[in-house]
C-alpha cells in the first residue's frame, strides 16, 4: 500500500499545485480554495476506498458521519453565531474541515499499519494504476450520464410540470439508495477476498430477494401521495416503474459491477455501461414517441435495467440464475406492478408481501 499511496499523493500534489498556480496568477480566491479542497477530497476518497476494500466498514461509516456532522455544525456556527454573509467563509470552512478529516484518517491508518515509510516512487505501478483508474473513471462518468438520462428526456421534451412530477418521483426513488448502498459497498470487499462460485450464487440469490423487498417502499410512498401530497399523485405510476428498475440494479451494481472491479475487468464494465447508455437513449426516445408520456420514459428505464441484467447473465454463465430464480423474479415483478396499479396502497402492499413470502419457499 505504501508505494501505491506515495504515487497517488505525488499525482494529487502535482494537480493541486497546477490549479493553485492558475488561481494565484488570476488572483481567483475560489480557484485557490478549490485546489486545496480538490486535494483533500481526493485524499479522503482514497482513504475511504481503503477502508471499503479492507472491510473496515465501521470506520467507513464513521468517516461519512463525521464529515457530514462537522460540515453541518460549522455552517450553523457561521450562520447563527458568527452571523457572516460572506460566501468565502463557508467555502474555507469546508476546506478546513476536509484538511482536518484527511489528517485524522491518515494518522489513524499510519498508526495501525505504518505504511508510508515503506512506500517508494514507482513509475510502473503509477502507469498501471492510471490506466485501470482512467477506465474505471470513464465507466463511473458514463454511469452518471446513464442514471440521469431519463430526466434529461423529460426536461427537454416535456413541460415544466411533467419535469417537476418526474423529479419528485426520482427523489422518492433515492430512498432506495439508502438500502442499496450497504450491498454495493460491502460486496466489493467480499468478492476481493472470496471468489467461490457457490458463495457468489448464494449471495446473488439473497440480493435478488433483498431487491424485491426494498421496492416495497413504493407502497408507503403511494400512501403519502394519496393523503398528504395529492398534487403529486400523477407521479405514482412513475414511482412504481422506477422502483421496479432498482430491483434489477441492486443485482447489477451489487454483484456484477463489483465482480468486474474485483476481477480487474474495468474495460468490460466500461464497454457495458457505454452500450447500456446508447440503449437507454434509444429506448427512451422510442417509447416517448410511441406513448408521448412520462410513463413511457420510466418504462424505458425499467426495460433497460432488465436488458442489462440479461447481458450480465450471459457474460457470467457460471453464476447465472436458475429456472426457479427466474420464476421468482417474473412472479415478483408482475405482482408488484399489478398491486401498484390495480389496488390501493394498503391492499397492494399486503398482497405483494404475502406473494413474496410464498414465492421464497420455492427458492
């Protein structure tokens, strides 16, 4: 780790100095703050990734909580105690918090591992890491575009009202990410350590069940819309389609994407996400012109997630779903959409959960 860390620090310092130089030459205070903030943010990200890769999830969770709590506390102090309206105060506060957290995390890792003094500059390792990291960066960037593609369609092709309803549905969908994140984070470490096919198949089956459990949240969301937010009731049909897609994405991101990363197959991941972005664009365009509605675009998102899972299944036949698991998936998806559209929230949720419990018996 020492050599890897030293090379990474040199790269980040070089980038920081370049941006800081431009900031000094142009006398741009924001760019100066950005150069330091960029360095600390990337260093914290490196250490977070280290905790994730080594299975130190307790420390990983603490980092997330400390970072958010410190920033919130500092902003409250500046607003209510210092009573400042200078935006630079808030920018520098965030930079300072980043520096403190970076030093704390680095000191903690160094005390436990004493790795820095073992490191050295290695051009070969630097080039290898840069090559694989660049591919992964492109993959993550493409994933960001892919994730927000449906919203761009609604924004550019439909009215402001439609966009607000669709955005509301997406914001409700983000609740699912709270329950997906533990899977996507922890599985990477697990697959780096253990790669037994039987274990992966077992994990994948559990993730399948978990995916269809967490989308049950669409039913409480429907109750909230019916009782408290009737003006957003039209987004209900979008919510059920978008939530359904998450049942597929939790398998894709939790199992397959982490396997690509653990196996150092970032190039396959990049190609796949690029293909899926093109496919999502085409499906959204076709379904928009066929149905001329937000529901058409949301349906395109769901179909894209299903096709992506099928592609992943063909690429890794050794962990492919068996007939009983496919039957479970089809049964749960059909029941979910039927209950979401044809029943009220309470009845639909009750029927869906009971069908799910019955279906699990046969897995």
